[in-house]
C-alpha cells in the first residue's frame, strides 16, 4: 500500500492539467506505484496468494488502460511508457 503523500506526488507528476485526477496517465501512474509496492511485499511474503491475485488484477487493469491510451493517442502512450519505464 502506498502512502497518501506518495499517491499525491504521483498524481501531480502525471496530471495533464490542474484539476486532473482521472486521466489514463494518472491512473496508470498510480497503479504502477501500487504494483511496485506489492512487489516489495512479495519479497518478504512469498506465500501471500490473496495479494498476488490482487496484483494480477492491477496488472490487467493497467494493461487495459495502456491499450486504450495507445488507441486514442499514440504520442501520449509513448511518453507515458517512457516516463514510467514500462515495456510495450
């Protein structure tokens, strides 16, 4: 789980305008931070299969959002995956 301040920092770095909190870029950035936090959790708790299911659901949601963004605006998609360091 990420802290409130980390989530706010992620949103401010990814938002497209001042009141943006739900664009695909913001959603993907927040989900990516949550995935990274869970990866650290699994290093300490390898048998936590319930949380692993949640991780897989988040990865699927992120992939759907990225696929949508790639269809709508390829330039924004490329900028986002480069910024977050994701593979295509």
